[in-house]
């Protein structure tokens, strides 16, 4: 089908063209209404109990702290499988999540290995408003502290030896994330035009195939139900 064939087909199928244009314009307009989402990530650091040998709890790192952080993260997140990222810097917004949260122990081993090197939990929240992000984040941090305390009480740890948590940064930083409206509108327009023209081509192709089949059928004689008889010879009949 040439370009002019497509133009003529679009004119013949003008109802399809009108409906496609209306739907496409509606999709383009809908993309301009998207205000994006609000996202926040904070770090909950697990601190060893201070001692004479290690007075600075922030600089104390141990495998026990990392294991404890992982256990608490699992208790908060639930038994579902943890998504493996190629980088710990991957975000929920990058995954396409528009409403949700996650608590995870950063894995620096890449895509094919596992390596937990920090006693830190990444707390991410995505929501439609900044207020909802702050509310969820505070609730998750409080749940982390509660699960850690319950874990240590069940293990009968003396309070003087308790592992504690702190939030860094302490203030909740909420970012608004939104894409390019121009790109979104352009892509919606391109998809709408492509779908409309594809539908017109399909309808034209089916119509042509239907006409071809109808032309290939030999009309039957109304009297006998058979096709037309072959022409008679021009010689006169014998007397």
C-alpha cells in the first residue's frame, strides 16, 4: 500500500479516523495532567553499644551488626523474595513504582554476587503527596526500632549491650519526581496515530480479501443450479 493508497483509505474510513483522533487527543491531554510522584530515601544505621575500646559507635562495623540489620529488614518487609539489583543505588522510582515502599540491606555484590558490607537499611517511600511520604517513612522507621527491640528482648540481651539505630539524614528529605510532559505527549500522539493507521490498513486488507473471494466464485444458473453452459458450435444441426 502506497502513501496515496493510505490517504484514500483514511478518507474512506473517516469514522475510524475521527474516533482515533479523539482517543489520541484524549491520551495526549491525560499525559499533561500527571504531576509525578514524591519519593524519599533515608538510611537507618545500626549502632553497636559503645565501649571503652570502641567509644565511637558510628565507626564500629561488625558482621553481627550487618546480620542483625538483615534480620530486622526481613521482619519489616515480610517473607517475599527480595529483588536483586545490579547497584544499591537503584530506586523504586527507577523501577516504575508510583506507590509503595521498601526496606532493604544494600547489596554491593553486583548482579551476579551477594555482598553486604554495611549495617545500614535503605528506607524508600513513593507516594502521591509529600505528606504521605513523610507519614509512611516515620511509621517504617518506628517499626524498624520496634522489631529490633523485640529481637533483642527475645534474645535476653542486657539493655546496656543493646544495638541501637539512628537515622541519617535525620530530617526527612522528600523529592518530587516527574517526567517530561513534552516527551510523554509526543509518545502518546505517535502511538495513537500508529494504532489508528494500523486499524485502517487492517480493515482495507480484509475488505480487499473479501472482494477477491467474491469475484472468484462463479455465479450459478438460476434454472439448473449449475454454471453457464459452454457456447454451442456455429454449425447447423443435421437434418
